[in-house]
C-alpha cells in the first residue's frame, strides 16, 4: 500500500493555500459534544442558550478550529508536518445551518528553523469571519 | 432552566479548574469521523489529534470556570509542546492570571499535562465576562 506523500520544506512557497468547506448540522454539534465531552449547555440546550447573548445554540469553537487542523494535516503542508503553534481569535458564533469555509495560506517561511507560518481563516456563507488565526508548522523533510 | 451567570466580580486571580481524561484508539477514530479525516496515520503512530486534546481546555472553561452562560471566548493561543499518545492521561487546567477591569476581560493560563508531568499544550486564553 502506498503511504502518504510527504511535502518537502523547499516545495512549500509563500502564497500556497488550501481550503475546505462544510455545512454545520445538528448532528455535528451532538457528535462533537460526545467526542470532546464538552456538554456545555450553550451547545446542546436550546432553552439555556436562548437566554444567553447568543440567543440560541452555537457550535463548539474547537469544532470549527478542527477544520483548520484538518486542512493543515491533510493538505498544507499535509502529512509529515508537525503542528507547533496555533492562535485562534473567535470573531463570530457558528450555528446549525451555517456553511463554513476554512482557508489556510502560507505567509512566511523560516528556513533556519524549518518552520512555515500559515494564516488560518474560517468564514461563513455571508463571508463574515468566524475564526481567524495563525499556525506554525515544523516541516523537517 | 435559566442560565446561571457567574459574574466578573465572582472571579479572582488564582482561581483554577481542571478536568482529566485518558485517550483511547476509539476516541481517535471517533474524532476523525466527526471532523472528517482519515485516522490511519494517527492510529498507526498512536498519536491523538492535538485539537481533540485542546478541546479539553474549552470544555473546562465552558463548563467550570467561568462556566456556562456568562462569558465569551475571544482569543486562544496554544503551543504544542509534545505529542499525546493513545493511552496517555491528560489533565487540562485553566487558571486566572489577570483580570482586566476596564473591559471585563479575564486572562487564563491554559495547560494540558500528561501523566508523566510533561506538557502537551501550553497557552493562554482571553475571555470576556458579560455579567458584572
């Protein structure tokens, strides 16, 4: 069986980008609560959530954040990269029915440390940013 | 049920909360199913996806300190110091480092420590508390 293609540090250039898109469902929220153990009522209890500033249930921040690690781990730089750092700024809530596009782009390379810096942005169907941040990867190949 | 609000004045520097969890291969496979990736590489190397480990931090913040209903996570910074392996037991801890009166922001130190004392994740989180 063929193993995964591993990108080399020199094959990655500033400006390279990758993305994915996904619509958030009820099932996603329940599944993420189950797998993370995070049953915060803001995610799973509509009556509770209605009473908060969000006026209804929202998706887990780390569900959206996982899309970033998904694109990074599968596409850019893909398998073989070591996740070193991630900053996340939560700028708007994500709700059931929202379609979230996750895009990562290489904005810097540090050859002496074999590090690449990526800008990571998640936007919703209205093109509003919901999660913005920066990732740092170690690419030893 | 009404939201139970923990206000800004209820929080003090030094307050902390923890949760603990052991990771199994089933956890990794399930997480992969939920997020939508192939767990082959992780399971082969016995590694737990870092976002699954990191989700423990927002679980503690959201369910314990400051807890549900009253606050919003604004910013999180994480450094992934060492990998978490299947079978590891991780303790996530959040501790209040600073309260910023003017904006009702609270700064937390957030860490995930493995059973041998080594650090998996080190970071900070800034939350806004909506209730006085």
